[in-house]
C-alpha cells in the first residue's frame, strides 16, 4: 500500500469516525512529506483501522492453516502425558520444593512435580484429559481448573464439590476440553495458593488463529512477602517484597529471544495475592487478543503498550517484532520494579541499621524530629513489626547481609546511588530524599553473574542486569544473523551486539575497585 493511498484511507476513516471534523483532517495534512509512520518499520504499516494498523493482522513467517506452535513458558517445564484409550493422562504431585528466585537465593515454596509454578499443561481443544493429583503435602488440598468449563464434580472446590484430597491421597480429574485459550490450574486453598500452587493450562485451537504466531510464550506472575532472614513466604502479609515471573525474579528470568519479523504472542497470567500489574512493553505496540476466557474477536482488540493484568486474569497480547533490540517487559508499579524492596527502603539498607519495628507512629512513619533523616535515630523504618527478629534491638536488612559468605561487604554509609557515599556522591547527604533509586548498586558476586549470563543473554550489554529487577523480563528482538548465533549458541557475538549504538556496557567486576 502506498503512502498516498494510506493517507487517503486514513482521511476517509477519520471523516467517517469523527463526522468530518476539521482537526483530524488537518492533522493528517500536516504530516511532513515522506512521513511513513509505522511503514518505516518492516512488518508494520497501514492506516488506523486497516488490517496492518500497528501490525494488527500483519503476518509473521508462518503460513496460515498450520497447527499452532507449541507454547513456551521460560524456566518452567512441561507436563508429560501418556495416551490411554484416547485420553491424555497427566500426573501432578503437590508438594514442597525450594526455588531459586535469584542466583543463590533459594526459597521454600509449594508447587507441583518439583516445580513452582507447576509444569505447564499443554492440550488441544477437543482433548479428553485425565489429571491425577497426588497430595504429597502434610495437609489436605484440591485442584481447581481456572476458567475451564468442567462438570461440577471436577471443579475442585473443597467441601462444595468434593472431599479434599488427604495427605498421601490422590484424586482423579477427568473432563473434555471444549474451549481454547490461556487457563491455569491451582489449589483451591487460599494460603496454599500463596505458597505457589499454580500452573499454566494452555489449550490450543485445532488450527492456529490467523495470522498465526511464530512464537507463543506464557508467563505466570506472582508476588511474595519474604521477611529478612526468612526463606518461607509469609502468606498472611499484604505487602510484598519479591515478584516472580515463572518462578524467577528479574534479572534471573530467562529472556525471550525472538527473530526480527516474528509475530509473537505473550500470555500473561496474574496469580498475585492482591496486586494487579500493568504490564508494559518497551519499543513495540501490541494488540490484546485474548483474556482468561479465550480469544477476543478482532473487532474488539485494543492497541496498547501497557495492559493491566488483574488478579486471576489472563491477557494474551500479540505483536510483530519489527523493532530490533533488548526490550523490557515489566510491571509499571514502581514498587514492583525491585527485588527485596531495596529501592523503597533504600536508606534502610545502607545508611541505617535496617527495617526495625516501628516504635511510636511518628518514628514508625520515619518522621524525623531532630538530626538528619538518615541518622540511626530517625532513619526511615517500616513502621510495624515485621517479625520476631526485627525489633528495635535486632534490626535486620532485607537483601544481602553484610558479611554473608560470598557477598561483597556492604556497610552502612559506604554506598549510595551513583557511587559510594563519601567519595562517589559528595552531594548525597545534602539532597533531600537521597538515596532513592538504588538499583544500580545491586551487587552480584562473580558466581551470581555467571548464573545470570546464560546462552539466551549472549550479545546483551555486559551490565544489562543492573537495571532489570523485580517484575521484569526482557524480550530480545534480534536480526536474523544475530538470532541464529544466539539460538544455535554458535559463533562470536560481541557484548552489546543487540543494542546497536548502546556500547558494550561497563564490566560489573572491572574498573572501580577497593
Ligand atoms: Cu505490579
């Protein structure tokens, strides 16, 4: 479609939509000659409302009529099944496991088959499935199939529809799938859900939707309250300091590597305790094509770059990966963009002893009555008890502990944003509010960095992980030759190759030394 044609179509559409109001027409006419809008990017183009508007129905590389591509849930295994008399038979074992949210940071959670989230069930519309749930926990449980229209006796609501599965017991669920879309399974015990008992249940249509996607990713979002020196989530807390995508906190979540020009689907399930997450994608415009109830008709798709995924909801988005680079996908709630709330309680982690319990209200809220705001007496604090180890006399930091084996020494007052207080940030103590954004001071040992550097991160800037935290992931849109090298794990790839013009990045363990 020519630019001229596109402009005429746009004018016609505007006139129809806005009753021929002048501003829309004037705006279109003001476009400078040669302005191509999205047509400047391969894969995008077309007027507003047209089939290729912001890539809406722009095909990727896959032909229509083929079966759907398998779903990929980074960092989570798939659940194997066996065909018995025309029924796909799955086994899920509910139990305790330890999950490494961040390199070296293992937490005690509950899940299925040794994974949290549990392994992904992938099925096709029309399948008859039998899922045997074995309870390896010391308390009763049951399984609910979220959004799936099952017979009532299969719904997994304890008491209401079935006897709970006792410890050591099992229950066989069996039903036929007549829907397709992004669903999930979870324990129907509230606190068990808070321990991580969830997994994806993806049901493909028999034939791929048009235009078909080349890649299909699924993500489970969760939030956690894990108090200082604890490894067990506090499931009764309503404030959260860890956020995970598929059971890992950024930057440990494996990036999604796609080839430039691919049409990509991302399915996001929010299994958080109480928070909705506005999931924002940098550099790419997507269309919302599905909910927790399945496909949305094309006429109702919305173009967006930030979609609110409410608790227990799913949002499927699709986009054409036309813009090369390493793009953040993240929750835009500021407090969800950090691990162990380092940034929010920045001063606590560096300039004072740590998050002590509150004392009186003024002190609890961090209201200074004398001295400076970062003094031991008046430094910000959480304003409430956060556990028996966090009294005034035993204040503890969340996050890396000074002197912890393998951790670099971090002493109060030694570090600050942009360098080290005392010799890196001379204005620090005179600027009200300092310090706030401390993400760049997150320190990783060489061993931790080695874990962050996986084959999927080849070609990223050397210190890419310093600003990728909390409820974040990365979508890497790579030009074909770079994509081939990264995926095949062959050939030389320079640091920073996927961010042209961005440089190789500072070596996190080079340069500034003590
Ligand atoms: Cu969020």
